[in-house]
C-alpha cells in the first residue's frame, strides 16, 4: 500500500453545502470531503481506463480518497473530539475534561462546572497545547438568472456561505496497488474546481504533492481501546441498512470478547443526500457517524493489540471510515482533566493590498477610478454623519426654522467651486445675514469648526452639500412635528 499526501490551496471561495435542501439556512462544510477528489480524478480518467481498472480505482475501495482538513504549518488538523468537555463559564486555567476519564460525573465539583461538549473547530495537536485553526467563511446573496428576459429571476433569491479564499488543507490518497499511484497523482495535481457554482466565481483550488505530519495511532497496553473518528463513518447492518451501532469488529477491533461501552462513548450523527453529477440528481440519503466521535471499547483482559490507523465501514473510496486508535490528545489526568489545552484560533494577518498597474489598460483605469470615488464618498458620509449625530439634535431644536437656512447653505456650496469662497459666503450668511441671530453661540462655532477642519479636503464641496442636504431634511421633519 502507498500513501500519497497532497496540499489543497483555495484560490477562491469554495461552497460545500452541509445539506441538499435549498430552503432555510444552508451552511458550508468546514472540510472538503474525499468524494470531491475522487470526482476530479474520475472526470479525467474514467472514460480512458479499461473497465477493470476503473472499477478498482473508483468503486472497489482499494483506492481511498481522504478528506481535506484545515491545516496549520505542516500539520494536518483534526476535528475537535466530542469526548472533550469544557466548563460553561471560562476560568483562568481554561482546563478541559475528557468525558470517559472523569472519575465521578455526578460529583458536586463536576456539576458546578456545567460541562458542555466541544463540537466545532479543527485543531493542531502537534504540540503540547492544541491550537485551533481559523476557518473563516463568507456569505453572499445571489439570484437565479432568466436567460430569456436577460435579468434576474423573480422570487429566486438565495444565500451562499463559503470557505474563504486562501485556506490551506491537507489530504491523503491511499492506493493498495502501487501501479496506480502515479496515474492518480498526475490527475490530481494542478488547478481544478470543486463544490457549488463552479462556473461562477467559486470553487477554484490548486492541488500539489506535499509531505505533512499527522496524529498516529498508539498500541493498546491495557484492556481498553479508544477509537477516534478522523472522518465520517458509515456502517451497514446484515440487511444492508445504515446503523448507528457498529460492533467492535466494524471498528477494526478483531476480538470476540470486546464490547463498546456506550455510556462512556460520545457519538454524533449526520444525514445527507449525495449529489450524482453524472446523472444530475440526488442519491438516497446516507446516515452515519460524524467525524470527531469517540468510541470506548472494553476488553476482558489486557490485549497488547498492535494498532494502526485504517479505514473501516462503507464508502471508503470516498474518504469515509478513517479511524485513529488511542490518540495522545485524549489522555487525561487522574481527575479527568485533559492533558491538552485547547487554545483559540489566532486572527490571521490580512494581506496588504497591492497596487495595481493600470498603465495602458482603459478598463482597469475605469475600475480603479470608480473604487477611489466610492471610497471618497464613504469618507464624506462618515464625517457628515458623525457631525449630525453629535450636534444635529442638540443644537438645532427650537422655535427657529432652520430647514430653509440649510437650503441656502447648500446653494452656496453648489454655486462655488473654490473651498475658500464656499467658507467665506457661509460665514457671511450665518454671521451678518437676516438670520444671523439664530446662529448665535454654539451653532455658529460648531459649523465654523467643521469648515475649518475640512476646508483643505479635496471633497469639501461635496461634504458641505451633503451636510446641508441632510440637515435640511432633518429640520424640515422636526418642523412638521
């Protein structure tokens, strides 16, 4: 058997819906299922291969396309184990507990902690403390397109949540027949599209071969084996129906006397309908056990089993079924406290915006100009809104009628191109005009302060027009009341 390791970099946002339903809130998966990589290879090789080779690579389970997990540096992240419990209220030591290692769950000291199950997030367990890996998402509202009317389709709005561009993920492909390794690697490496809306702006990724580290299984030295679900697990009973109660043999423990201790295990489940791109339809629902679940298997005596990570259950070709035995991050102190501390994800540093060379490109010149204009407008609105918020209600309430006066100020700003001319005319109006008495005190001072602070701004004229227009509307509304 040969294990190929790959790095998958998101070159654009990627949409991988958690469920097939199109109504309601639809969130994206925080990992890439192995079926996506199987589909990439099948799209390039399926029709060119002999039938027997196509069967062995894509259907037999002799080639297993693993899930891609968010990663940190050169270590493949893992879903937080469901057996890790944390206090409802955070404490200074921020200690977590391993559920099946707590001596007495009904003890008063444990009840006071109000322990809750950890369910979300991927962590790097390569060091003595586990570091959460940031997996940011984006949300966009889209509309279906009517090709006949050349516009958006009525009543067909929907939202997309997506994994954000720039995320790095690691995954593996296990090949039982080494002869197929190079063929599969060549088909995977390069730029390709995955997920939803691949013909739009979503789904572009780059795959390359890359060595990385991951958590290994440990041998069993006592009468207990801990099974951690690295990927989602699907098991079928003797009638071919999905079951949530696998046997120890299903989990890779070939011991007739072994039993699963369900009281100490932490199992979460899922259900989804896979989409078949070739037939353009959904297949039957798949029911299984969610990744991160933990099984505790008890045996009659010390076994000394030699254990290695492997794939179990059904649909192994699509990445289902990978388990890790006795992982180090599920070790605990005698009082049940986890040896691994979970640290929250660090906010990634946003990349510095790069300057765009627009020389000789009319389209880029136009787009950059529009971008700068929008930025200037936003700055103007922000400054004006802050002034109105600070002084609009406090200084311009009373018997005086200010709507028409603000209209006059707006006319001064509209009629002049020079900033100094605008300032001088407005100061003359509020200091010596017929309505000068209405501007006595803070009203006149605050407006003069505003003009003095911003008269050297290139957008001063637009700023004064906007301020006068907004204040005129505000005062007119108050006059009616």
